[in-house]
C-alpha cells in the first residue's frame, strides 16, 4: 500500500487572481511506514508573491528567480505520485492549483486524479473530530506530534507532519523510519487514564487453602530435584 502525503505553497490564496505554486512537497509511506523518499521542489511562478502569502511561507521572490517553472519538473513530480493514494489536507485547494499548473504544460495530463487517488485529510479529520479545530497544528497537538519546527508553512515540512497525522488518525500509532519512537493517540491514552482513575473498586484478595499450599510445595520440591541449580523460589524469603 503506497501513500504520498502532499502539500503546496502558493503566491496567494486565490487561483482566480492568477496565483501560482511556488513549492511542492511530498513524503512517501509504504505499508504504514515512512520510507524516507521525499520530493521537494521550489518553483519560479512567473509572478510575485502576495504580501500575505510571503508572511505565511517566507519564500521570497528573489529566492525563486533561478528556480525552474512547473513545466520543467512535471515529469518527475508525476513519476513520484503515480499510482499512489495522495493524501492532502484541504485537497480542494492544492489539487485545484496543481491541476491548473498541469493545464498550462504541453502534456496531455490535466488532472491529478488520472494518475492517483486523492484523499482529503481535512474532511477525514472533521468526520473524526466534529466541532473541533482540525488544522495541521491542531491535529499535531491532539496526536502528540512534534510540530515545533513549524515556524512558517513549508510544503515539505507540512507534508511530513501530515504523514504523521494521517497515520495517527488511521491507526493509532505511527510507524517511523530508523527506529524512531512511535507516538500514539493522546486522546486514546487520556481515555484509558480517565477510565483507570475512575475505577475505585478494591482488588479482591484470595487466601490459598491448606490443600493448595501443600500442592504448591510438592511442585516446588519436584522442580528442585530436577533442576541442576535447584528451585530458586525455595531459597527466597517470602512474606
């Protein structure tokens, strides 16, 4: 099962105002494990960033001047996502921008859905947590995922966080590469803790009968006779 978490950054929020993509970030998941394969490209959008967009992602117009346009990376991008389940947070936004970029190239490809399936993790989160905030930041906090490096939005960083959020939402634990510690659902742990704290029933105490004590000692003596080192339990002080 191959999944690709994807995010983009753009020159502005409105596609109708001629905004374009400035960054694409992708992270590969196979069999619920981050493989370490990633795709990240900065793109020359052919126009300036809007001020609010720059505040969000911090990618300057000067930084993008020598970067390739989307058409030059289209082939390797499609190769990376082809055949995968593409997970995108607020997919309507990112997919619309990517489909628009595809429509501007000479290739016959005009839709991401023709090369992969698309899952909107924002809608998935709303279904699981109705009435709650379901931004990437909110979900990272809910599932105990470290998002401290997210001082600004970035397509690769956000796709890395999205991959972890998706695995937490769909499985409860995150299978990370290189033996990193798995992080479970904080809500599940909190629920278990509340359940344990709410149970005040005293544990029942059972005293063995004389027959049970005699049978236990017989078994220990038998073990003591068969073992080269004897039965350790017989040599222990018991209350």
